[in-house]
C-alpha cells in the first residue's frame, strides 16, 4: 500500500551531509551546531536502535509522539505535552499532559523539548503579527516588520504542511521492516527545522525589541545585528532590513527631493515644531509654511529656519552618521526654505534634482545613498545661496548696514550730525518722528547716499527709543534698517538689536568727537577775544592741553573702531561671498561671527570676567560723559571771555577812570571765572583719571587688538601707572 502511493507523497529534502572538517575551515556557529545535531540525530535514530526506542515506549505509540511534536511546532498543545505560561514570557515549560507522557524515554523527551523551543518562539512571533494586524496606531516601520515576519511565517507554514503530509504516510508503528526514508522521525524533524529555529530566534528577538522602540530607533536596533560574527545572522538581518527600512527611505527620499516631511507616526529623525503653527494635513503631510498674515507677522524667517525643524538623535539609524544626518537635515530645510520663503518655484519646475528624485534609495546601496546626499546637498545649498546673494541682494543690504548703522559713510554722518544736533539737544518728549525723518532725508539728499539704490534707502528710517523723564534727544535717537523675508533669516530681530547697539555706541562717540572739534574751533577762532583778557591766558592754555588729550583719545578710539574692527571684520563676509561654501547655516554662522567680533571688540568685552568687562564699558561711557561736561565748561569759558572782551571794547573811559575800571573788571572776572575754572579743571582731571584706568585695563586685555588700542592711546607712556 505504501509502495503504491509513494509517488504521491511530498518529498522533503534529504538531511544535509556535512563533510568532516576541522574548525579552522571557517564554519559558522550555526553550521557547526547543525552538523553536530545532524550527526546526533542519525546516531540516535538509525535502523539499529529505532526498534529499541520504540520498544522502550511501552504503550506510547511513536506516531502519537510525532503528531504531538508537529502540533507543538505550531504552538499547539498535544495529547502528551503542553506549554505552560504566556507566549510573551522569556522562558517556556513543556509539561506532560497525563501519566502516559512519563513513560517516554529520556532521549526522546529531550529531543521533543528541543523541538518545542521552535513552537514557543513561533507563538511569540505569531502573537506579534496578530497584534499588528488589529492595531491602527503602529508606525510604518513596525508595520513593515510585521509584514516581513508574516511572509516568513508563510514559508514556515509550508514546512509544517510538508511535515504533516509526511506524517500522514508514516506507519502507526515503526520497526526494521517498515522504516523507510519516506517515514517521519523526530531526528529528521530536528534536522529539517534547525535553520528555522535560528530564524525564529532572530524574529522573536526583533519583535520583542519592537515593543520598546519604533521608527528609526527600530531600524537602528535591527541594524545592530548586522555586526554579528555569524554569517547566517548577518544575511538574515540584512535581508530583513531591506524591506523593513523601506518606509524610512521613502520618507528620506521625499525630504531630500522636495523639502516636505511625510511622517505621520513620528518615525523619522527629523521632526517639525508644531508650536510654529505647522500641522498635519488630511494626507499626513507637514504643512510647509504659515499661510495666514497673522502667522507671517508673528514668525520671522529666522525662527522658521532655526526652530521649524529639529533632529531627534534617538530616531537616527546607526548607519546614518551624525555628519551624514546633518547634511540630510540641511537639504530638506534648504529645499523647504527655497519653496516657501524664497518663493522659487522655478527651481522645482526645472527638476534640477530629477536625477536624485528618480533614484530608489535602499538599505543595500548605502554608498549610492551617500553619493546622492552629497549631490543634493550641493544643489540645494548653492541654489539657496544664489537666491540670497543674487535675487535678494544680501551683500547690498549688509553694505548698507555697514555704511549707515556703523557710520561708514562719512559725509552722510557729518551732515546728519550737523543738521539734527540742535534738535537732539532738546528734551526727548518734544521731538517728533516725522521731523527726524525729514532731517534724515535731507542728509541723504545732501550726501553721496543719494546715489544708493532706492530699494536700500527706503529701508532706512529714524526713530526714537523708549525714553524716561529727563532724557534728551541724544539719548533716544537711533537709525533703523528694515528687512523683509527671506533676509530676516539672517538679519533677525536679535541681530538687528546688535546693529542698533553698535550704532548707539558709535553715534555717541561721533557726537563727542564733533563737540570736541567745535570746541577746538572755539579755541582757535576766539584767540582775538581772549588775548584782550590777559588774566584768562592760563585758563585757555590749560583748556587747550586737556582738549588736545581728549581729541587724541577719541580720534584713536574712532580709528580703532572703524579700521581695526569693522573693516577687518568685513573680510569675513567678503570671503564667504566669494567662496559660497556650505549651506545657509554656514552663511548665518559667518555673519554671526562678523557681528560678534565687532560687538566684542568695539565694546571692549571678552575679558576673563564679565564683571570686569561691564566695569570697563561703564568707565568708557563715563569718560565720554566727562568729555561732554568739559566741552560745556569750555563753552561757558568762551562765552565769559567774549563778554569780558566785549565790555573792554565798548566802554568809553576817561584817563582817570581807567585804573578804577580795571579794578572793577578784575573783581568781576574773579567772581564769574571761579566756577568755570573749577569745572574745566575738575573735568580735565577726571578725564585723565578715567583715561588712565581704561588704558591700563586695556593693556591686560586678552584680545590682542584691544591691547594694541592701549598702545595707540598711550604710545608715549603718558598714562603709565605711577610707581610707588
């Protein structure tokens, strides 16, 4: 009967016969185990000892043991054995169902327990697949893992079907007469399922890991097993990753080709900041930019660039290095910025990145992925920088900031200072913005600034800062430069506040320098007046000495600010503009370095302690205030001298009254000049004391350029500390 139906029985492959070879041949761990277990199975279940085992079963038919074993492989409890414990436990127990199980020989029982491990692992894997099929909140990568595992289980089911078909044609009892190669034995089951036991172990490990992580972290977890020394494990995991990582590469492909982020389950290592008003639309796509005017008014491009997207390192797969991830992050941000902030749809319409868009990114082709990322990074970065420098004329705006807010345009600054000075001397609450704006426009028309691009000039405006009672116009006047998108990604409100800080400092310095020039002009042009009052010669001599010291100090400080700091720092911007290497972040970093260098060197900060920096800056501001006080005292001295000279010129006297009049004039001089003389001398002494402190403090400054300023201010050791 069995011989007639032999042709209809599904044939299982013969057990592999491994050649005897020493360990040095390079067999893997799985191959060595398989070989040993194959030999053990043949040794136990040969024709010579099969009958002995069967005889030892007593009343337990061997076909029942085989049937139980096939059921156990599927995670099903049998007639003789059953599993104890839940499927999610790390260890399993196979316990006997009734007393008949206790009569099973120990070698047979050990083999059944070893085969039961496969059934236990199958139960865990199958439970994972069932849970995934009913869940609606799983990520795409977890779903891909479930789909791959399910496909693997289909192959396992085919093996089980073959075993059951073979079992159906196995006689109820086996002896030396009816045992054939077509019969199913425990040894043959062990050999045929050995590879599947290794696969099921890996799948069980992976599905257990999927319970704790998801998305890119899950891909990273699986990728870690590719570093295993066993070739079987490496090959199995690599094949699995090829399918499981596909959702990650699909999201990556969309990100680096369109700048849009499709990540409904938060699995990608790039994430969007929903606080900026970005939400998922009905298709799961991240909205690229705010659509409402209110959003655009409240969110500048600098915030969108810096905070709209961020990197979650825990979701970054291990095969994506940090530098590689930074490039990927920059590509998507650049494309998104080109589309939504630069409004450059032509770039996408011409398909300049079509070569990359047509590529299929896969795990097995990482070198090609790296090449594609490098190309996309270069294309996106160059296009974005081209937009900033060519379409939006970034260099023109930076030069305008340098000319007007850093007082680089000398004729414009002089005219503005001269025309607006009388107005700024009044209380701040008496000034009106339209008057300041009119004066600014007059200064533009009267200088070379009139030849600048009207687009640049219309952004320049004059306004007053918030003021308190008692402040005058000089304290609250400032120039501002307005910028629009996308330039505000570089010229952010924070950056513009630093430009205003630089302007206020240089404007104050320019005011002091202008007052000193006017005072020196008084000294020279009033020579005829004070020569007629010989008693004031010494006062004017002392005033000229002090004023010369102040003019030298202020002129050297101005030259340092404009030549040593601003012009030398401008080279940073020019070098970047000529090379254009890197992305928008590199441009922002270069501009930030340029501005920070100017602020630190002009404000004389950067010392070893912030407290010392603040004290030095306070002393410098106090020094400039003392110069203004000295200038007012000299102006009063000039007025007094002019009055005394005029009284001598216009008083007709008889000869007898000349000596009496001179005595009266002398008395009047002493009464009026005493206060002025005290103010002039006090201001001069206070300035010298403050200048000595500043110069000596600068000599120990950690910045070499600042120390060189100390050399310029005290080149002849004039401010040297007195030796004790």
